[in-house]
């Protein structure tokens, strides 16, 4: 389990670093996809609540260090999304296109809702999405489109992330 | 039993100094308030290191791919530059005369004392991983003399403009918040008419920045393309640094002030290098080599 959590965290942090350095080149109207969110959704859906939440929290803390967001902001968002997605753990069979798209897009909207709930308590200290703004909807669509490819790639290395692997 | 007791007391004794050392360190940390901002500082130092690695790898791959096309472009550029060089040689002569005249006029106007700003050049290695925040990460930190709240400027097309300010500093990298971030506020004035206002961003580099609280009587004087500069009232930003140019204006009947939309002087989408600046010393006029420059057509 520790090995799996460590690997998941490393992959998530790698995605965050890639987002901050390379993804500017593939932005659409200045909006970059949230690859770490997609990977987190897949991890939480595949492995259940503990692994997703812990690696989401750790990756969120790392992201807070690389951003002007207050410490704990992304940790909260990522942990809450991991917890929410893990409720669906094993409920559906993930196909190649449709469900990954839905999870990627809905995960982005869940992120916006999670941030909106934070802004209720912290006000101006945290930035939040405007639901009428194009940025949120472009990001949701972009994440949705990227999710099938990311899920497919991750399914190829599923054994590495599997919690049961360590016990065998 | 006596031996076991002696072993336990031995272990206890060895632990006491460690606990006391830890307690004294804790007291020291709390009393000096060194903990404030420390987690963020350590975090950005550690992750900034990896971020630089990622950025370097990306730059290397992109650079290699672009190198082939670059060679072809270089040839064309060389010819173009040779022609330009000839023109600039002629222009330089006129520029020297203008510079001398400018210095003379400055002295006459009594601009005896001016601050010279020390600049620390830095490269932008990363941006915020999220779309929500618009921070940028530069490859210089504490060890290069960068401090929190330092103003950051950049030069583009021969014009120097305000980029933002440093909000977090690590050992070898720092986080800057750009002018267009919604949490950024800069005291500014119209360079020509001298009306003052407060500039804030809308969270995206694609959108105009907004100058608020400008006196309503300015509405008849403000013109498209007018330059807006910093006032220097705050302790953070130096005065007369170019911020943006007037794009449009909103006059709301029920308000006592007008809102002006500005195009930032800096095109943030192609920003690569910046300068963090700190006030160094006061000196006489005529020794201000790094004074913020104004675009052609604007004079002070």
C-alpha cells in the first residue's frame, strides 16, 4: 500500500510539474488541461478511498508550494475530489471513451464546486471559478477530451498502482 | 532488577538533552517568528528544483526541434539585420544629440536626485499548474538577492513595462504574481494628464486590466493609446514604470469616477525574461541609465 501511494504521489506531482512547465504549449485560449486531476480520478476510482485521498492530499500540498494559492487549498480540493470519486469505486465498467470523458468533465465541475465551497468560508483569500466564465467550461471540455487517452495509458500500467499487488 | 533500572535511567538521561534541545529550538523558532512563511519557502525550494529540471528538459527538446528551422531563419535575419544596422548607425548620431539635450533639460528642471534601481535578471521557468491562479515561477531566489514584494519589470519591443511583484521566495526560485491577476493592485496615473487611479487585473492575460477611481473630469481628455504609469506612492513599485495603454473607457452616470480598460504594456503570452528590481541608492541626474523608457511619441 505504501509503495502504491508513493508511486501515485510521484506520478501526480510529475503531472503538476508538467502542467506548470510544458502544458502552456498545448493551452487552448490560455486554458491548460488538469492532467493531475484526471490521473487522480482514475487512481481514486480504481483503488478506492484511502490511496486516492492520501496521494491527492500530498500532491495538493506540493501544488500549493508551486502556486500563490494558500497552503492547503489544492490539498483540500484534491482530497475532496478523490473522496467523492472513490464513492463510485467499482460501480461501473470503465469503457474506452464515454465514461472517461464524463469523469474528466464532471471531475472539473466537482473541482469548481469544491473551490466555491471553500470561497464561502475564506472569501477573497481563495480564487474561485466563475460558472459563467469560459475558462471553467473550456477546462471541463479539455479534461473530458484528454481523459480517455490518459485512462487508456494508465490502464496499461494498472498493476503498478494496484494496492493488491503489494500483498501478493 | 537494579541493572534494568540503571539501563532505563541511562536511556532517560540521554533523552533529556535531546528533549531540551528540541524545546529550546522550538522556543527560538516561536520567539523569532521564523516559522512564518517557512513551510512555503521550503516547499518552493524543493519543488522549484524539480520544476527547473522539467523546464530544462522541455526547453532542450523544443530547442532541438526548432534548431533546424532556426538555421533557415537566421540566414534571412542576417541579411535583414545588416540592412537595419546601417539605418541604426545613422539614427545613433541623432539619438546622442537628443540624449545630451534631455540631460541638459533635466538638470534645468531640477531633477537633481533620482533613485537608481538594481536589477536582477531572471527567466520564467514555469507557470501556475492551474487555470485559477496566474502566478509565474522564475529561476532566481534568495541566493540571487530576490526578496518578497520586489517589483518585477520586463522589456519588450524597446519599452519597459511592469510585470508584477514577487510573492514567495525559495532558495533558487520565486513566485511572481502578474499585473493581470485579480489580487494585484497598482497605484497608477495617466502619464500625460496625471489623473490617478488604481489598476487591477481580471485574472487572465487575454483580458484588459482595469484602471478604476479615475476622476470623472478626465473623461474628455483621455484618449485611445494614452500611456498609464505607476505613481510610486506605494513602497513596492517605483514611479513612472509603464503599465498599460488606454483601450476604452466606461463612464457610468451614477458613479463619481470612470473606469478605463488598459492593454498591458507587456504581452504576457511571449514573456520569457524579467527583471526583479530593488532600490539601490540615490544619485545625481545624468547617472540614471535604467530609467523606465517611454514609447516613441510620448515625452515627459
